[in-house]
C-alpha cells in the first residue's frame, strides 16, 4: 500500500458516551474491520463526534453532530445508538445521501440511507416478553413505560402481545424517561392484584422503579425490555434489579462471541458492547469491500450486497446482512432472555424462554 493512500473516513455519532467509550469502540470496530482482511485496500479512519442527544439532551445537538461529520467528508456514519436520535438522523441521512448504520432498537430509524443494526427491538421485544409471561402463568400485569417515542412503540407492540397470549394489563403508568422517583406509581400498582410488573423504556427510569419496588418490599416478578442491559455498566443498578428478567443480545452459545472474549482476555467488557461494536465494524468493512467505488452511493450499494455474515450478537447461527429495501442487519435469534442474579447476568434456559 502506498504511504500517501488516503484513509477512508467514517464518522461515529456518539449519543450515549461513557468514560473510555471512544477508545473501546474504536478497538472493537477495528477487530471487525480486520476480519474483512485484504479486501480493504486502504485503512479506515474513524472520526468521532459526541452529541448530547435525547432524552437528556436535545435533537439540535444530534443535528449539529451530523453536520460536523458531513462537513468532514465522511462516506458513512456509525450511530446513533438511541432510537429517538436515530429518528432525528434519518431525514438528515436521506437529504445528504449519506449511509448511516445506527445501532438502535427502532424500525422507524430505517430509510433509504439509514441502516439498522438491532441492539434490541422496540417491535419484537414486547412479543417475546408477553410470550415469556404466559409461559410463567403471569397473566395480570402492571405496566410502567416511558412517555416517549420509544415507550409508545414498546407499548403498542406489548398490547398486541397481550392480545395474543391472553394477558391483562391491570395497571398502567406512563412516566418521564428521566423521572427521579416512582413511589406513587409503585404504590398504585401494588394496590392491584397484578402478579407481575412489566417495564418498557429507555432504562433511566428503571432505576427509580427498582428503588421504589425495593423500598416497599414488594416481592413481585419483574420483566423488562433491553434497557436493563444498562446493568452491565452500572453494577449498582444490576443489584437493584436482582431477579428481574430482561431482553438481552448476548448468548452463551455464540462461538464467535466466545472467540472474541478469548482474544480480548482481561480486556473483555461484559455485555452487548463488545459483540455489537465488532459486528458494526464487520458490516462496515464488508460494505466497503463490496462497494464499486468509494463514494456515499457506492457504500450504500455495497452495504446492500452484504449477506449471511456470522454475528457475534444473538444465539449461535444469527447472521447479518442487508439488501434492496432491507435495512435490518440481524437475522435469526438475536434476542435472548437473561436475568440479573446477584449482580450477574444469567441466561434464561431456552425451554423457559421459548
């Protein structure tokens, strides 16, 4: 490779930053790119721009970050991570004709130029939870959900699941995604004959929900959407959610994930971050390798040609790929039920989860 060969610039729109996140993200994405091998004839340089996006920040911050990346001349963007911000980026990507691979949970983030790597699913998770509740014989539930686009989407599909599996919602409360206390909500739910609590939201409101349930010493089964994956980065929250069952994307039987953990050794971080970021790098690299030319349009067409790539997320056999009018990356059993037990994430046995 000639020393003066220009790198391929790819933007990273970070809307959910944590200490050390940029370095870890770059490392994992590079591992995914490395898997593409010599089919990439030049290096990929990641251009990171943080954005204080929704729900705590603003849509304006996300638009500003997108504009900065476009001005830098990137040919694709990874991110954002939160569905609310993915909805903000969607029209921007279409107007700029700039391919974005977000890693949100919402189908509404997809468009002609917006591809989705589903770290969870606003549309499918509620049906998995409803089926799980029915298997456990928990048919009268108290529902607590965010008042947000994410929460509303979750609720719509959970109500459909309730109809399918004969589950009754006996109490319901919509709460702010950044609420501080939920004592009154929990007290009202406890006053019903609910035999389970269902939480659906971004996750920030799950922490005060856990505190309120613990304060009232309510020994009630709780099931939740993928928001409880926050427990990997917040051990205190994980302990607060002890016994809660939730949707995850990490499966114990995934051989590719096991190999990643083996290679990383003590540097491996538990949770969906390692496999998701690796997969994003692999998808990006495969799309670039399949591009006829290194332009925005070329990258989009290249991504549409990615097929049947093994995924580190989900159960063994989960694959990744896109296509014409297909903007959802993950195919197969990419949603996995797990439970927090003494601060550890434990996979729910498949027979119980099915």
